[in-house]
């Protein structure tokens, strides 16, 4: 990674319509915080900014459901999220909010800059309008039947069951979520950013320029989007909540959230600079000497890759005065106990609840989540694994080593660091390994390989643990006190190095260890030094660095998740729609359902949930687009038998002609499985 003088680090802006959960932490905030602490230890100038995204349609929907204003919603959750971050120890320079005056003004300045340059395309289109509420409807204010999978609760921008990207006019039987009535189409005008205009520039800047820089998962998604061809995207919308479009002819319209939200990073930096006497432009704008430009890095989850890699850079490029992101190290998704994290089903580990249930154990969660970060593919958090990692690694390895070396030093030498004598070959080998680890950890962190960096850090603790176990100073003290002085000196130097190296990963633990060693925190250049603690240095009071997690604590968390599942099932049952009206047998017989076999399967570009399948129907081989990618990997379902409706009228989905529909079973949690024969049946067999 290129060395920069100054860094601007952003973490994805969380929606201010609910609390934080561990998926948010693993997706963006823990990796960003580790990286920022590492940069600061290397004496870099850093602006670490974040804030609440307060203009999403989800906020206005929640407010209407609860009968309160959007402002009341965002005030509540902004305060809760900010407090959770502070208690957890995320080291933002500022946690701002997009409802602030400075943000509205800067967002409007951006819009006008692009407008004055003629970057926008003005288009008239027909959009749904609620005649009872007298307003145009944003995509999420419209629900209807998905034309692909026939889910009756699809939104106007996407069907969350099959993953198909939609426009509101694609929906069958659309309804307004405000009035529950069928909306009407009315003409409206909006301003579009012609992303296709920047296609060639993006291919050069992104696909060519960052091929060896971006993580494989990020590069792959960007490549897929660009190869599919970019389309103009509306930067305004008809809504009563958000940043006003600063044009006389656009009264009542707001900036689309994906124009104003990333500008929130800049407005947050601007506010921080005003508060601290800094120059915000040094962190965002191009400098006279390009060598003085700041390094901009976005830490996000994979659902925001396209916005941070394609849309926001296009906006910055069109503006012309701003630096472009150097990297976007996005993580994939974190699952929970064998299922997707789901805020709507309360299948989550909420940060504010964790902090209440496990007081003082912020670093234990940081450690476990860092060790399982979904860096290039989805990963999973389980409470049993949490317990095992804390007890078997933090307590048994790291904590055990620190406790041993400090307790023995107090016991034998009144808590003083004694001078080392002549070093053995084993001593020299251990110290040479100690000297090597900071460079190894630094290399991993510089390449955003946080799991790997944490593993190297823990190997330093393992090094110390093994050294004490091999030398057995508790036995040597009886025959060779001078040798024990050397062994404990080396052990304490390892402990001091662990305190320095722990600061990016486990800041609370590092602070505690510095106190126990009676030792001031140091920057990264001190790491690897075998003489951090001087001879006759007086150590502090010994404490347990970590405590074991009891079975009862884990059982309580599992019971909480189980109860949420029960409560959700009850809700699902109580709100289930009644059976549809009876039909005559003659109405059923036209359905031609056959047994088929999946021959090939691949993901559909620019979608999260769609797979393109080739099915042997016994009649022919045909293509079917199916929304099952969340539940099945393409390579795992080749050869599977399916039930397929073969006489469904073909429909084009994402440019692919889909010739049929696979029958799937869906449980109360939304999980899908194939409706298929239990034994091998010849393709083409009729399902009656």
C-alpha cells in the first residue's frame, strides 16, 4: 500500500431507524477502527468520520407506522447508536448526522455544481401517486405482487424473496403503503446522473487502475456492474423528507439519499474541522501538489459496494475538486446461528444489549468478530464459538501468559524487572521472533487482512506462553535464580510488546495491560523492542486480563434468540393470509408441472438473489431465472431434481429469457427449499 501523509477514513453511515447489531460491527466499524488505530500509532494524520443516515425512505415509513415524525425517529436512534459506539470504543473523530444544517447546505452545493456544469439529464416519467395522501410514492411506499415469483409483498424497487430488481410499474396489483389503495400514474420530472457517460472513465480508473488494489469480492462486483452497462440514475425524488432540491422548479422534491448520504462523510469532516480548528479541505480536496492529497478509504458492507465504488466516485469525478477513494475494503455478510441476521425478525445480537449483558467485555466481542470477519465471503457468529474463542484463546493463551509472568515477577522479585543475564540460543530465537512480528502484523493490516493480522498478534502471546512453559521458572527458582531473572525479563518484554501491539485490536485490554505493567502506551515503532521495560522498573498491580464466559451466559443468549424465533412465528401465524378461494379441478389441470434436473447454475450479475439455471425438463433443456441464490450455492445444486412449471409464459428478467418457474417451499423464517421427488425420477415425469 502506498504511504500517505494524511488519511480520511469513513465507515458506512448506519440508518437512524434502529439499533446497531454485530453484523454492522463486522461489516465496517471494527475493521475501520483497527485500521485507524494502526494509522495513528504510525503517526499519520487521520480524520475518522461517520454519522447517522437520516433521510432513507425506511425512516419515514417507520415514523408513519408509529404515528410520530421522522425527526423523532432519528433523534432517538442517533442518540442510541452514538452512545453504543462510544461505549464499545469505536474511535470516531466525529459521529455526525445528515439532518444537520451544514450537511444540507453542502449536499445542495454539490447538486448545484453538477447542475451548473450540465451533468444532469432531466427526464419526465410517470410515477405512482397516492390520491388520498396527495403525494408521489417513493419505491418503498409501493407494494404489490412480484411478476417473477408472485410474492405478494414485493416492494417497488426489489422483491426481497426472489431478489429481482423492479420498478414500481413492474408490480402486479400495486398498493400504496400509506393509504392501502391503488395509486395512479402521474407525470413528474427528475434529474438523473448519466452513469453511462462515466462508463469509460470508470473502466479505466476502477477496472484497470485498481485491479491489484481492491479485494477480490469488491472487484468482482464492480466488474459485473460495469460489464452489464451502466444506466442513468435519478438523483432526486418526490418525498417530504430529506434535503431540498435547490431549484425553483423543483419545489417539494428532495435529493435522492444516494446523492446526499455519502456527502455526509464530507459534511461530517467539515463540522469536525470547524470544531477543532482543522482544515477540512486537506482531507477531501485535491492539493496543489498531488503528493499532499489525502488517502480516502471507505469501510463498508457488500450491499453498499456499488454506491461507494461507482456512484459516489462518479459524483466526485464530475465535481472535479475532490480526491477519489484509494480503496473500498468491503466485507461480506455475517450470519447468526445458522441463519441470516434479520432485524425484522429480531434474529440479531444487538450491540446495546450485549454491552448490558456483558459489561466490560467490549474487547471480547471485538476479538471474536475480528477473528471471523467476512472479509471475502460470508461468515457466521455462534454463541458457542464466542465462548470457545474467549475461554480457549483470550483466557487460556493471552490472559494466562500475562498472569503467569506478572504473578511470578511479583512473587520472586517484588514486582521489579530484573536485568537479564547471558542469553541462551533459545532466548535469542524468541527475541528474534518477537522482533519480526510487528512487521508481519503491519503488512497484514496494510492489506486489510485483519483476521490474519489478529492471528499473528495472538502468536506473540503463544510465543510467550510456550517460552514460559519450556523454561519453567517456577522450577528453576529453586536452583538458578539468575536464570529466572533472565526468563522473566524476556517474558515481561513480550508482555510489554503485547500491550503495544494490542492497541489496534483490543484497546481496552491494551490500556489495562499498560496499567498492570506501569508502562506508558507507545507508538508502533516501539513494537519488537526487547528492552521496552528498563531494569528495576516497578510493575503495577496484577489483575485478571480476561474472565471465562460461563455456560449460563451463553444459554441465556441462545434462549433469547429462540424466544425471538417463537415470537416471530406467532406473528407470522397471526398475520398469515387466509387460504385462497376454492378452485375447480379444471382450473388446476392446465398447469403443466414436470420433474426436472438442474444441469448448470450461475449467479445473475448485479443481483443478490437470482440464479440462472439450465433445466432438463425431459421435453427440452431450458433456462430459468430463480430467486434462490441466498439459500443455495450454484455449484451445490447441479444435479438436483426440481419441480418446474413448464407452461408458464416466458418472461425476460435482467435481460435473460426465463422459461418456467421452479416450485419452492418457504417456511415461517423465509427459508426456501426445493419441492422435489424423494427418489430419482426421470426428467419430464408429470407432477399431478
